[in-house]
């Protein structure tokens, strides 16, 4: 089959429920947009400007080059497989969180499994106390950035609160204007309810960025992605971000959260104390939903994992295979699975 644009051309049956049309075989270009919390991707060098001492050879983890290279290899193994059920080139755009700096992103995309994809990097330093940032990598043959900006989160009454910035990247996705907002919202440290106001504040910042784009173009194609530290049903997402899990419930300006239905089916991206959560989400604007596939539209959402990425024995069997468990080095991938969406465009 001839390769062209995002995967080339892909045949699959699309069942239309409207107008009584039966299943038809049609020709589509498809693309994969993904997000991955890579869990404490630190280099081994002590940076005196951030709190990275734990991940140094002298630190509590005894972090060293061998462990670092093993983690990069694991992560590249996971990333190279995301979305390949739909496109052999995998993720055209991939948001990342828990990265220490630009250098670790450069080391990651240079790994043998990923090198041929020629991933390019967009990154800004954040003021997070743990020294971790968000970033975005993309394949330039599929996505051409036209601008990017980092947004700082300020919380009323908390002048000394520092967390990850939110990253906005705009550009042309196979010639169509598209915007990506990458975030890693504040954690549930101290308790879910006690920390909720922090994630509501983060949601409102994401909403502010979204509204600024929609004010320019009400049909703007926007993907909000990240480790939101809340589930699709939580207040920060349903009210702060105004993301709905049902298309029929959408009002003007609302976002559509395709991860909602996955969560309701019991699908999660991370586990804690025998409970699965779906914190890693990709949420889309209404410009990306609908039945008109003459331009790119959302098609499906998935959580990506394979057996090799899971803990295969012990108390945490079936959980994401972590790099460290209880301070002990296990050499796994991450404590999160990646999530992704597929967008499709009909080829006449």
C-alpha cells in the first residue's frame, strides 16, 4: 500500500448511525496524538537550581548511567508501539510529563528505536519544586509548529506555590491548523479533597488557553492532554475545564472527553492502592468531533499497554511496571500507561 502523510492510506469500515446508512468501506488518512507520563525521567547530573539530588549517583536512588540508559530504552520501547495498530509511524505528536530538562528529551528521541522518526522537541523550564517539566515531541513530516508558549499557574492566596507550567503548541497537522495543550496538573498530595482546589485552578488555566483560541476561531481544533491527576468524572474536568463525556450533552464551547467512556468501562492508566484511575487524558474541542470527515476528526481513544509494561508478579501484578517501587530499583517503564487518540480524514 502506498505510504502518504500520516500513515498513508488506511481502509476500514465506518458504521454511520445517522441517516440509516449501512457500513461502508472508505479510504482515510489517520494520525495518532498521544500523551505519556514517563515517571521521573532525570539525568544523572546534579543541577543546583532544582531538587534533583535524589536522582544522582549519591542520592537515595543511587541513580547512575546504567539505570538511566535502561529507563530510556524501556520508554523508547513503549513509545514506538503507541498507535501502531492504526499507523505504522505511531504517534505523530506526543506530549510528555515528568521530564527533568530538554537534555533528557534529546536523549530519549535519539534512542535507536525512535531515531528514524526524527522527533523534534518543544520544551520550556518550569518552576516545579521537584524539578520536572512537560514537553512535546513531534514528527516534522506530519506536524509543523507555528508557535508555542508556556503558561504559569498561579493560585490565589498561595504566592509560594510552584508547579508545572502548561505548554501550548500550535501548528499545521498535515496542513490543518491544530493546537495542543500539554499539562501535568497538581497532585493529590495531602488528600484528594484537600488538594482539589489546585487542580481546579489548573483546569481554569487550561480553559483560559482554550477560550483564547476559540475566541479567534470557534471551530479551532484543540487537544488538551496530560496527567490531570483527576478522573474524567471529577469536578476539575467536568466544571473547571467544561469537558463532557457525552456528545449529546455538549453546549457551545464545551470540550468532549473521549476518555470518559473508557473510565466508565473500568479502563485505567495508573493504579494506586488497588484502585485504577484514568488520569492520563486527551480531551478535544468540538472542531474535532462530528461526522464530516472531509477534515481531521476524532475517531477513537485508547490506553496503550502491553504485557511487558506491567508488573508480572507480586502484590502489584498487572500494575504499570515502575522504575522504583518502595525505594527499590525495579527497572521498569513508568507508573503510568500512555494514552492516545486517533484522528481520521476521508480521502476522496
